[in-house]
C-alpha cells in the first residue's frame, strides 16, 4: 500500500531535509559515459533526473504517483521522459547505462515482486551498465523506529508539519507509516494531506541474493553517496553498485 499523492512541491521541500542531491548526482554521473542513458525506478518528483538531464544524460523516470509525475513533467528540465506507472509493470525496448532506485523505493515494492524487478533491471542494462540500489536495511528500521513522530520541514516560505505513526508487523517483516501533512503557505493558507506506505524490511543478504539471481555482480557497497564506508554496525543507508556478469544471449 502506497499513496504519495500530495503536491510534489511539498515533497521536494521535505526531501531536502533528508538528502544530499549534489552527492547523489556526482555518484550517479560517475557511473555513466558522457551522454549516457539513465533509468530511475521510483523517480518521485524527478529530482535526480532533472540534475542528470541538465548534465546531458538522457533519462527516463517511472513512478506510481500521478501527482509526483505531474509535478516532474511541469518542473521543466531537459532530456527527461516520465512514465506514470508501477515499477513491477514497467517495460521498454530502451536499454540504459545506469538503472537505479534510490531513497528506499525498493522497500516499497511487494516482497514477492523484488526478484522479477531485479531481473528486469538486469535486462534493461546496456553492456557495461550499472545498477545502483539504495534501500533501507534491517538496522534502519530497528534504530529509527518511533511509534509517533512530529517533524517540521521548512522551505520556499512553506511550513510542513509531519505527524506520523509507525507500526511494525514482525511476522511479515513489514513497516507501516501513516502520516498526515499539515502545510501552511506563506500567505497563511493551510492544507492537509494523508500519506501512507508499507515498506518491506529488507536485509543486505536478501538483496545480494536477489542481485546474484538476476545475474548481477556487486562491485561496490557504500554507506552513502559520498562513498562513505558502509557501517559494520549501526544505522545508515546501504548503497550497492552492481554490474552484469556478462551479456546474456537473448
Ligand atoms: C521515498 S520516495 C523516493 C522518490 C525518489 N527516488 C527520490 O529519491 O526522491 C518513494 C517513491 O516510490 C514511489 N513508489 C512506491 N512504490 C512504487 C511502485 N510500485 N512503482 C512505482 N513507484 C513506486 C512513490 O510514489 C514515491 O515517489
């Protein structure tokens, strides 16, 4: 279950509080040849793609949120094409130098769909291409779990108050986030949005096994987009880079 149907401009404001876009862009760009092709699975409001498009890469983004794709289409930018749809159902004849999924989007997919999605990522790679996955691992969930969250995000004259309730289903290894966003615009207008999502609690070994099953070899693992060392213990993201072992015959 996933909604993410609230105005993309509010997502962009919140995203800035969690992410380092410059580091993400450098990291992704370093894995492509000049003018290469990138596919962003779960592109949200197109934040990463706009940056890559501006650097001359040719980009495609897929997201299930109609509101986010609408924002992305109207946000401008060059060399980027957006597809409104679910990652599990996405298909194309295009091939890419880089296929990536960032900011825990992988965790949003139904667990039963992951194997097929990673195989699809492999199929969509050009020879020598890379897959980049940044997902929430077990410790992210264990250490950041809070039953109730009240957080404020500010930007562009807007105040967003996020009221969230988190719950875990340990038997399904599933984490549920139900949140209400209260937004006050600079002119005093107030609006409210309900957002909810379920995320599979993934583990490194599970994702590595899925990558191997898809014919992808892990070439690097980092604790962030500045190529920080992946922490042996404790919280922090996990960024995995993988390549196809060899071109498979069709
Ligand atoms: C935390 S956001 C990350 C968006 C983007 N990657 C970024 O870095 O800003 C998760 C995104 O995954 C999308 N999403 C979740 N499940 C999806 C699915 N099955 N197919 C396509 N998009 C999905 C949501 O709509 C949302 O935009």
